[in-house]
C-alpha cells in the first residue's frame, strides 16, 4: 500500500520503538563507527525535511541543499567569529534555512512538478555560486575550516571519536522527528495530503493551498537548516559541497530508496545509502560507484515503494488477510 492511501495515526507502533532503541544501541554496539553513524543521523534529518515537502505535500525539489548549506554556514560563521555555543548555533542554522525557504517559496512553489524542479535547481545553483564568490566570508572553495565549537551544554566537549556528536545528533533528530510526526498527524498534515492528491479540489473546500504550501516549505527549510548546522558543528568544517547539486540529488535518491511519505523512509534510506557507500568504497575504491548504481537499480525493481513502504505494505496485507 502506498503512503497516499493511509489514514494518519498518532499512536506509536512497536516497530517505531524498536527503531529508536536500535539507534540508541548503536552507541554501545559500534563505538568505533560513531563518526559515520553521526553522519547518517544528520543525513536522515535532512531527508526527513525533504519528506515533509515531497512525501506529504507533493513538492518536488532539486535545490533542497540550499537550505541545508545556509544552515551550515550560519552555524559555522557564528563559531568562526567566536560564538561556539552549539544550541544557539543550531537555532541560528534553522532560522537561516527557514528564512531562505520562505524567501524563495514564492518562486519555487509556482507551476507544476517540472517547473518546480527547474526553479529549485536554479535556486540551489545560485546559492552555491553566491557562497563561492563571497570567499572573504565563506572561505570559497577552501571552505570554512576554523569552526571552533564550545562544550555542549557547557559540559560535553566534541571528541574525535564522535561520542558527543552522536548523542547530540540523535537527540536533535528525535526532537525534530516528534515535531514532524505531530505536524503530519494534525489537521494541517491531513490538508497537505489533500493538496498532494487533489490540489484542484482543495480550494473548493476552503483550504488556502498557497499559504499551506508556503508554511510546510518554510518548516522543511528550517529542518534542513538544522541538519546543516549539525553537520558544521560536528565536523567543525563547512565546504561548498553543502550547497552542491549532488547533495540534493543524493538526498532525493535516499528518500526514494527508503520510501517517501512515511517519515521513517528518509532516515532508513539515508542509512542504507551511506552504509552501502562506505562498504562498497572500502571493498572496491575504484569501481564502487558501479556497484552502488547496480544496487539502486535492483532496489527500484524489488522494493518499488521504498524499503519502509514495501515493509509497511506487506504488514498491512498480512493484517487484511487475517481479517
């Protein structure tokens, strides 16, 4: 069953509790891989932001990295100029991402899917070039390397092993996920589904389509900015690649791989993509992209609804068969 055919349910499922328990267990089971695990959590948060606009509102985007990068640079520049307090930097990154999303929403949300793809791609390319040209501020192609972070809550320093970064990233991901879960299960989230599936009929019901699309686009931009700020703080570096087209394209692949419209799809897709990338590049440093491409092609054929979508659909079919 696709995400479009589901009725929102605010109850926590046992599988959800297992998912978050597994995320906590990673800290203890894989203590030497916490740097990679932190990157997975941050990328999962970024994918969650895209799922809000694509999976629930039907807004396609190839420039979502613009909000991610703006959040990374906002947090990075604060730390670069002496303000290394992590939580306030995180809020600044979210505000930067939300502000850019709101400012560009009046252009990005016009027209159909193809128009939105082209416009969001253009916005992403312009943001990249602005950061590239403002080398005196952003560091240009060399990046912003002097990002000195203070202790988290004044107590926990960011260590090379990634322990603090992992706990910090997991806590932020869980908090933002709970907020997103509340949004998609609210009347507002239900109206977004209506806009996605029957956009021409929603105005007849009195729903302000443009206003709600702008609202969810801004919220998603803020979440992407938070993810970018997390990346800047945990790696203590901000490069132009945070704004690059490849980051937006990879993000879209991760969401499709995991399953759009399920909230967990982006996080599962990010984990599957990054773990496969790490394993394949380690096994074959020269031709690993071939095997990754083959894996994606097979995924399209065998799990067409994404990993989460396929598993959830199978579970629903089993429940219907019992009835």
